[in-house]
C-alpha cells in the first residue's frame, strides 16, 4: 500500500498507460457533446512555445491541431513518455514537474492537466512553472472538485473497497483549493467549470474504472457486487448517473 501522492502516481503510471486509458474511457459517457479535451483545447493558445507537464498519453494533442505550436511534452513515467513520442512534432522530455530541466522564461504557456494532485508539493511545482514561463506567459491547470465522481467512490465503499476512493492518495489540489494556491504564485487567476456529468449505460465501464484504481482485477465477489449495484441503478434510472466537477484554472506570470 502506498502512502504519498507521488508514490501512488508511480504505482499507477510508471509502468503502464492502461490505468489512465481506462479512466479516460469512462468520460466518453459525458453529457457535454464537446468532450473534455476539445473543451480544454478551445481555451488554449493556438501558437507559441507550449509545455505540458504530466502529459500522460498525449490524448489532448491527438485531438487538437498543434502545427502552429512548438510543443514540449513531459511526464515522469517512462511508459507515458514512450506513448508521447508518437505525438507528431512534439519534443518529449522525461522529468518530474517539480524539477523541470528547462531555462527560465522559455515558454509562453504551461499546461498541467489533471496532474497537480499527484505531486507531493503542488506549490513547488507551480513555482517551477512560473520559473520557465516568460513574464506575461500563462499557466492552464485542470483539476477536480471534492465531489467529482463521488458515486464511483460510493460503489467502492459499498463493496468494502473504500481504498479505491479517488482522494485517498491525492493531495488537496482541488477545484476548491487550487485557485488560492495558483494565486500565491500567479496573478489574474480565473476559474471556469466544464459543464458535464456522466450517464453510464452499463456496469462494465464502472468495473474498468474501479479496476484501474486498484491497478488490477477485483475479486469475483467484488465484481459481482459492483454489477448488482450498477444494474440496480440502471433499472431504476435508465442509466448510472455520476457527477463530475472539473475546472480549468488559468493565470498570468
Ligand atoms: C491523471 S494523469 C493525466 C495525464 C494527462 N495530462 C491527461 O490529462 O490525459 C496524470 C499524469 O501525471 C503524471 N505525473 C504524476 N506525477 C508527476 C510528476 N511529479 N511529474 C511529472 N509527471 C507526473 C503521471 O505519470 C500521469 O501521466
């Protein structure tokens, strides 16, 4: 059992892209016809020197034309960096977000999409983002609220797997606390909520999500219990409803 945000992130991401890919797949059941990555991309600059820290599988850039950007993609995970190397035109650098191997003031934009809650000291990472941004450059940080996907945490708890709860191994960089932390390092902080919830039509995507949190298969009785809970909700409501709370925090160096 891991005990710090960074140790949990290593366990989840260092050797595989599979856990992240399974979780991204669940969001295909979103109620917003514009998916998260398209919504985010519409709020990012179309040109300039851009750094994404903790870029994961690079999903953002597979959906977005980035031919006018000079793109640097970083992640601390060897598995993620191998995947990032397939993004056309991108420079890929494996490094920790809290110690970027780049000169001061070299970037126009730094993006941290759903990654600051994985670092042990998010304020230190934000200071590092400020260091590599030029004066007037922008940071774009996405994170979730405390009740984001609460229904999935509740399913985990109901089958005796409260350890799968999303906040258990994350720091408190959330929609509630993030703007204040960003404001300690940057000016002109703005927050925009992505309007979307999930309407999941079957138990399988919920199982896949919970197994990604467990980084392995649930037991047969656990799987059966998840299926019973989700199927009962679908029988009652037509779908399994899951609340989302995701925000984009932008600010200026
Ligand atoms: C939830 S995933 C998000 C990936 C991507 N930004 C996206 O939204 O699809 C978090 C990513 O941050 C990376 N990560 C976690 N802690 C990190 C750190 N301290 N430095 C760099 N990358 C980190 C993980 O390897 C993982 O790829």
